[in-house]
C-alpha cells in the first residue's frame, strides 16, 4: 500500500484552472476516485454569493501570511482520509501567538485545545483538521512539531488545536491511518496562493448535504471606507441537511435532503463541519467570538440544521501584527489598538458570505469517491445544479 502523492498536484492544477472543462474530461485516482477534470468553483459558473467582492484568490490565503497545506491519504480499497493544516503566519506561533476564538454550533465532536483558546483567547499552534479517530494522534504530532521549533527549547506546555469530521462512511476510520509524519507533511507543505479544494486533505473522505463534500475556501474584501480588511474562510464539510444554493432549493429539486421519506441513507444526519475564519483586522478574542458566530449563519444558509450528530465548530483568528501576543516579555502591560465594535458589522457580513461560498466550493470541487467496503459518494452534478440555480434566479442568464 502507498500514499497517492500525485493527487495533491492534480488537485492544485485543477484549482488554478480558470475554466470548467465539463464532465467529459474524466480522470481516475486508482479505483478510488471517478472525477470530472476541472470541476468549477462557484464564480466560474456565474454563481455569486452575497454583495462583497472576493479577494484575488477568493481563498483564506488572501489574508496576508496565512498558508494552507494538505496531506491526502488514499490506500488500497479502504483508506480515504487526510490532514489539512492552516498556519496564521510565518513565524513561531508559540512565541508570537495570535488572538483567537472558538464558537460551538453543535458540540457533537472533538476539538482538542478548545478550553485554553476560550480561556486565554490566543492560538499558539497551527490549526489541524483530520478525521475523528485520528484527532488525538494529530494533536500529539502537532505538539512534537511545535517542540522541535527553534526558540521552543524550554517550552513545557503546548495547546495544540485539532478539529475533525467523521469520514467513516468512505474511510476505514478504525484503522487510524493518520500518523505523525502525515501531520508534519501537511504543515511542511503549507503555502500561500491558490488552495486545493474538494476531495483532498482532511476532505478526502467527507460527505456533505447528500453529495461528496471536502475542503472549500472563499474570501471577502471590505472597501477602504470600511477599513479595507480581508476575511478568509476555509471549511471541512461533512454534514447533512437540505442543500440550498444562493436561495435555490437544490437538494429538494435533486431529491436528496434530510428527512426526505425516500432517502436511503439516514446516516447523513451526522457528520460535522469545521470552519476556520482568518482576518487581518485588528480585533480581540472577544470580537473574534462575535465574528465566528456569523460563520454559523453561512452554514445555515446552505441548508444545515446542525443536527444532533453533527459537530459544528468555528475557529477564528486575527493575523494583525499589532494584536499578537508575545510569549516572553519583560513588561507587565501592553497596549493594543483595536477596531471599535461599531466597525464589526461589515466583518460579520464578510464572514457569513465567505462561509456560504466556501461550503459551496467544497461541493463543486469535490470528486466522486469510492472507498471503504465499496461505498461510493457521488460528486454533485454541476449541470443539474446550474439548471436549478438558473430556474430559481440564483444564476442570472
């Protein structure tokens, strides 16, 4: 068995392609994946979410300094999983912590490090996403990685932040395949620029709203008159509900939605969704909590009721240098210049819009995957989605 290393490269090239090439250009990932090459992002099919403009990449990496890395693990007929890492800046995060907050929509999940972030309002490691039963191995790997960094030789406590979704339908999750080397590889591969989306990294084996889910990202820019700040979102999507795209009832039209009397797979009630929100606005942990709550509005907009079995979490941080927290300082006080609360509302709008679009992108870019016990999760049919969205006015002629 071997990890399919070329998958990341192919997804990256697809992510940078400006045109949707159509369903005729088929590609395969061994026996695991049946994909339409060049599947589109929302903007590439003229699907516009919200009112604010996206950043140049329409990705979380539009927030300066933020990097994303993936490790995709596809082995044999049963392993369909991976790791995704989000790094807030290029320095030593333990020595130069960033303000952060975690908001829980529904707490049926595992989020290592939550209580310390809530208590202290800082993030001191990369954010790592993986599958449910690999959460703890990933946390251990993240601690090892942080202890190895120059400047951390005397560190005796690390608060790793690791979140998960359950990919056990397509992945042999009990195998707990993710190891230390995979987590370190995801961190080491982290880059700025276009972010690979869909069935990659921690999204390799996920499902969303009746179809294949995965990793998705989007961003929003505020005008200079409102501060000129950027908000970027990355989501790991693996939840149920009734897919709604810019108000169009796509899930209902396609006959796949939660509580539909003929839906065969009742397990779509569970799953989870992890949303990572980054901004360059100079905001505090308290303000980031307020911002993170608005990501849940984007989750609701695509059709999630946050069911009993879904762990829905938002992790938000600010990259602004002026609000970072140095680990070792001689002064007992520090001064910060923060955005006034009255200036938060545009950031709320940006977060809600970027979250909605990131989730839609995760599904549009996802490929059909066959995995554990021969189970298959199909990618959403783009032609049908476009037709429904046009009929309901979500895509203008």
